[in-house]
C-alpha cells in the first residue's frame, strides 16, 4: 500500500491521540495537539498514513469524497490509516523533536524511521543548524534509531521525566554536510523500499 508523509490536520487528532496513549505515559491531550496545529508558530507536526483508495460507493469513500468537495481538496482527498506521527519545533537555529511514535502493531516496519527522516528533511529545509531531542535512558529502540542518523548523546538530564523520575539523554545531531549526506543516503533507501510520497518535508506549513 502507498505511504504518505503529510502535515497533521485537526481531523487526525483522534487517531493520533489513540497512538499517543498506547505509546507514552503521560500522553498529550487533544488540546495540546490543537494548540500545536492552530496556535504554535514554531510547530511542524507530521503523520505517516497508509493510503487506501475506497470505492466511492462505500460509506467511507462517499464521506471522504464529500469531505474533499467541502473543503476544496478533492485532489488531496484519500482514505488512510495513520501509522505514526511526530513533530518538531523550529526555533532559530534549533529544531527540537517534540514527539515521535508509531502504532504498537506497526512497529519494526521502518515507519518510525520514515517519520524521523521526514523530520530531519524538514529541519534541513528550514535551515536549522542542529536537531535536539530527549529520550528515556531505558529506551534503547529509539536511541538506536537516532544513532542510525548520527545523533549522539550530549548530556544526561537527571530525573527529567516527572512521572517516574527517569533520566533522559539529550541527543543531538549537527546538520553539517556529513549529516546531510547520511540523511540523503538513508532516505533514498527508504524510498526504494517503500512506495512513499513526501508531502511534508519540502512543503510549506499550511497554517490556518
Ligand atoms: C521509537 C519508535 C518510533 C521506532 O519506530 P519503529 O516503527 O518501531 O522503528 P522502525 O521499524 O522504523 O526501525 C528503525 C530503527 O529503529 C531501531 N529499532 C527498531 N526496532 C528495534 C528493536 N526492536 N530493537 C532495537 N532497535 C530497534 C533500529 O535502529 C531500526 O533500524 P534498522 O531497521 O536499520 O535496525 C517506536 O518504537 C515507538 O513509537 N516507540 C514508542 C514511543 C517512543 O518511545 N518514542 C520515542 C520517544 S524519544
């Protein structure tokens, strides 16, 4: 099935919150996502969807067609399952990865990597000098993903997570020529492996 990276929309929030609840403790609330999409000037939220092309005769297809007509995005309209999501805050020279998760039943298929690569591509296009994120010291899976793209441990933040007092690694990636080449090589591999369209990293933010 074709995959597409695109900016998160208000209509996605319910599905995104469901994945968030299965992935994080505590999770973000609906209002937090609404703020990121509607209010924040620095936020670039992304989803990865698996596109399906419903027949117009099915209920979902009919509803989707109608939605596309109503909001004037008939060409964009599609049905899709959200496989994962992420977000970056772009502030001056810094791109901060605020969140990233894939649905638990979809992990291990390369989708988290597509989301991370999409956000690195976005940070490069925004002209960021480096990317920073925090990750639980126990979260080996995420750390391994970040290391694959050249992130390294910058400093350990003691008791960073208020819910249980676990430490975080502050991991960083300087967006120099080597990081750009690594990103291009790995992203090329992802595109060869998946039927992937990217309507996020090189698109301007569709701000309301
Ligand atoms: C972290 C997360 C986004 C990774 O997504 P995913 O879709 O499972 O990952 P992918 O299939 O794209 O794998 C990409 C890389 O992640 C790492 N990885 C994935 N599964 C792994 C595992 N079981 N063990 C170790 N590393 C693993 C590897 O580096 C892998 O690259 P490789 O395929 O070349 O080995 C996902 O596990 C998740 O949503 N976790 C819960 C939320 C979370 O912890 N987010 C990070 C907050 S900082």
